[in-house]
C-alpha cells in the first residue's frame, strides 16, 4: 500500500527536476459551470505534460548499475517525451518504442530530448514485444508509462501541489488513459485532501476504465477512435485496485464535447491544452449540467494533463 510518506518523499526527490506548475482560474469558466474551478496547469510542465513527474521518479528509483544500461518504455507520445527528458536530465539512455501512428510532433519532442525511437506497428502487443526485446538486448530497465508504482506516485505529486494551494477542494477531475494519473491523484486526495471526490473523464470511444469499474475487472477496448490520443491505453493490475478504492466514478464524453471543451479553454483562458486534457474539462462540464444544484459554488480542481498539440491538425 502506498503511504503518505512515500508521496511526500517522492515530491522532495523529483523537485529539482520538475516545475511546480501554476494553478489558473477563470471567471468566465466559473460562471459557465456554476462552480469555482482551479486548473492545475501541467501543460507548463517540462516536456509539456504531467508525465515528467512519474518518469523522473521511476528513473531515480532504479539502481546505479541499472542506470548504466538505460531505460526503455513504450508510449504514443507524452510519456515517451517525459522519459526521454528525465533520462537526459539524470544522465541515462532512454529507448522509446513508439507506434508508427504516433503524432509527429511527439516524435520530434522525443528526438529533441535525446530519446532513441524504435517504431512498431500500432498494437499493444507489438509495443510490449519490442520493448521486451530491447530490454533483453541492452539490459535496459523497462518502465511502464502508467502501471508502475513509482510512476503512479510521481504522477500524484501534481494533485499534491494543487491541494497544497487549495486544501479544501471538493471535487477533482482527471483524464483517464492508462490510469497512472488518476490513481496517483486519488492517493494524493486520500492523504492530503478533505472530503474531496475524485472523478475521471474518458472518451466514449475508449471507455475501458468506465466499464472496468462496473465489471470489477480490467476491460479492454475494441476500438480507440478518439481525438484524445493520450487516452487510448488501458488500465493495469497495479493502478486498477487504487482506482477501485479511491475514485468515485468515470464520466464519459463524446468527441464533439472534447473539441468544445478544448476550444473553450484555448479561447477563454488562452491556454494551449491537448485533447486528452480537454476530456477532464468536458467531464466537469457534463457533471455540472447533470448535477447543477450539487455542483453549484463548489471548489473544483481539474488536472490539465498536457499541452502537446500538433498545430497543423487542430480540430477547430
């Protein structure tokens, strides 16, 4: 079981390598949702997303001998960039398995941060198989993007910082992909929050977490036809029990709602957020519409998970 001390020690450990990102508010967005929203802007994090936190913690936790052989992961984008930059900052080689369909802007980021890209066909099986081969050939330590305790604890530090500024949050919304962010955030709320409810946002087109909480077992996706490219992965056996115990529920949103939420934040808050981040915003909008009397005037946190957008492919 992850403890409060582990979260605090992690935050102290990674602090020299990450940004304590700002918390923004918007009078116009508050008026539209009828609540007081506090956006934890991880789009201003190093590598452009919260995943720098977990990647850094995971690398710092491996042994000196393991560091000599480097690390390897598979990722469609944000964790790929985060592990590359974290490894570069610590002085470790990073091998990154990326599907051939990954956004070019994220491949460019990986290369700029010194990561060595190994492209594979866009299936979970192909990604894992290639990562395993690289680990066997090079001795690199495999670090999973979301189903790794050190990664989960690291991701939880964003919510820790938010709660440090706003200790009386009543709701916290996170996007849900592989489950690392919402699992870590829910642990932060458990230990450092006060009567705060954790809710996830997920696309209808990749709603495995929603179905997993209902069935009580990890479900897969038959298709992942969503603009939220960072949320196409599924939960893991390490983060799923944490989510089951600490997350109240998952709110599903459609593709139009994701685009509208993304555009609203760009226009009204002048913040560049990626579609995966907009999923959490869209979930909060949905919750507000369906539970307005309960939601009204509440203090609500939203984790803006990242801002890595291909500007040549904006949906609006």
